[in-house]
């Protein structure tokens, strides 16, 4: 499955790219499994994605938990918690 991965804030800075297009294996079925798969891609990915409690995600622009399925997703964003004022 081809999907665009977007990274924001310090996640982007640690990985070194704002986005990447990837072809996911069929075994990657949730956001959490995606994070595991991405972590194996490079040391930079592994470092940026190591603390799951510090990560949030959106699938096709909708906030989701890391346990959310990604079947049919076109875009998945990974970012730190969002605060506002």
C-alpha cells in the first residue's frame, strides 16, 4: 500500500524530512505497526519515534489513537502533542 507520511515539529527535525512516500507491507495494519516499521528504516527514525507516549497521529487529516487501523489511508501524519492557546 502506497501512503504519504508527514512529520511535524521535532519529529520532522529528528528524522530530517518533512514527508516521505512509502510502500507499506500488508502486515502494517495500524498506526502503531507503522511506527514500528518506520523505526526500522534508519537510526534517525528510531530515535524520533522511540517515545510513543510523546507521539500523536492523524490518518487522512483525522486525529486517531496509535491503535487505529490504516487500511485505505492516503496520508498519515506523525507529530508531538498539540497545544493551543
